[in-house]
């Protein structure tokens, strides 16, 4: 009887570990301006590249200055040739200082992820 339970447990464990890839989420792979980077001059766009294709209508970001003020961004655009990258235009020139990008992404598998990173505009 023990062998029967051990066999069932082993089969269940094999199925559980084999299917973990199906539960992947869109994670931030790289960004421009880069995570933790210092840029000279105000960026005209924020580009966020993820590990999965995105649904633009449910994905987006906001930009927050160090003092807490929001900076206007354009609507998230996902180009047909770059389904894993979200582009957002920056609504005005950024003054020197620190900024936080707060993003949320919905991948084509309908999972929602979110996160944030900082970059600095040099004087």
C-alpha cells in the first residue's frame, strides 16, 4: 500500500513541477532610461521591455518626480513588431533630479504584474 501512495505522490509531483512554465508572468526585462541609470538630458520616451507579449490596453505606467509630483505620460503603445515592449511618450521636459517609473503590465496570458524603478536626470 505504501508503494501505491509513493507512486501517486511521485506522479503528482512530476505533473506539478512540469507545468510551472505555464504560469509565467510578464516581468520587466530592460528599460530605457535604464533601471538605476543617470541620463544626460530629458528623455522623450520611456520604453519598457518585458519577458512576454503585452496587451497595450491594460498596460501602462506613471512617472513620479522625486518631490512626488506626477509627470504626464502618453498612453502605452505596443508596436506590432515589438509585442513585448511598451512605449510611453514623456509629456514635458524633465528637470534634473530623480524619477520613479511605476509600471503595470498585462501579458497575453492575462496575468497582471507591476513594479517600479528609479532613474536620474543629470544637471
